[in-house]
């Protein structure tokens, strides 16, 4: 059985028969940071890339978003119930927070006009988590 190879495919082959990925089209996705072992084995580093005024501004944004919502203590974090109209703002703020504090995890669940927002952090980030989000209402400030 004979296999035909197109001219494009023939030109994209390097000496020795190996395929030159770049000649055949755009490169594939880059390896993830985990594959390159650039992340600590325990996950994202417990560090915020914001400093000074930017950090205070971000905390103010969270306080404004969560104003009037009662924080409920949950495993490794807090939960708030907000009007569904705040979903867009909450999603944007959570995404911005992930860029500076990658160790925070957020879950947004929108149903029947209500947004349920959850924020989680590893135990090692408890102090930073409390500085940003506070403690659960009537709860133990150590979570």
C-alpha cells in the first residue's frame, strides 16, 4: 500500500523525517506551568501582588460589593447571598482578585435572581483572607 504525502507535508518535514511543527501551521498550546514545575507543589504561592493603595482600593471594592450581605462561614471560606444584579460585578472582581491572589478560589452560582458567592483560601492564607473578606457574621474570626 502506498501512502501519498502532500507537498505541504513534505516541506514541513525536517531532515531525518521529523515534522517541523512551525512550518505546518501555528504552534500548539504551550505546556502548563505545572508541567514545567513552575508552581510550588502545594499550589499557588500565598502572596498578593497588590501593594499599598491598590490593595486598600481592592479591599474597598470587595466591601462595596458585599455591603448588606451577611457572610456565612463555610469550609475554608465564606459565602454571601447577593442580588443577581451584582453577578457581573462579582465575576469581574473575582477574576481581578485571582490575578493578584491566585491562591483564592471563587464560586459564583446564579439562580432565581440570587447570586451565591463563595470565596475559599488555604489555611496558610487565613490572615490575608480575613483582611480582605472579614469573618463570618457572629462566627469565630479564625474561621
